[in-house]
């Protein structure tokens, strides 16, 4: 690759770094060996189903793919996504609100089903506290 790219055609501070390439290959091998893609697909589906079935005037929609999910929050009793995130933080769940009304959830790919279910209960508790 390095012999084919001419000056000005492509720029990257760390491009072609053999150590970074080796680390990337090792990371991909862990993803494969530990079935992290399958885990993300299975647990993401559980998250979306569970949170969709949780009825709350604050939940407008649940969406996502794999373990990257979002809950669209409808303001209720003067409380918004930011307030829900602060309450979740107090309960031990960290999530980031985006676009003012969306809470993004991106747990680690190695999360277990038990850990996910515990987090979902805390998310529900946080949302219920504003109803």
C-alpha cells in the first residue's frame, strides 16, 4: 500500500502503522472468539422489546440496532431526557441525551443478560419517578 500512494493522495498521521494494524486484527479476533456480535444482536433485541413493552407517557419510541439503542423521550410534567439521565446517573446507569429528547444507550459488547436486565430495571425506575 505504501508504495502505491503518492504524496498528496492520502493523508493520515498513523496510517500504515503496523502495530495499530496488529492491534486491530487482535481486537477483531476477540469479537469473533467471544461471539460479541451475536451477543449484541440478541441482547439488543431484548432491550428493544422490554423497553417498548414498558408503557410510560414519557416514552415516545424505542429504536436501535444491536446494543446501540435509543429511547425518544416525550417531555412529561416538565421533565425531559436530561432529567431522566440525571436520575439514571443517581441510580448507577450512565447514558447521554442527544438532540434534547433522545437518550442513547451504548453498553459494552461484553455485557451479560443479567447486567442488561439490571440496567433496564434502573432505567424504568428513573422514568417512573417522573410520572
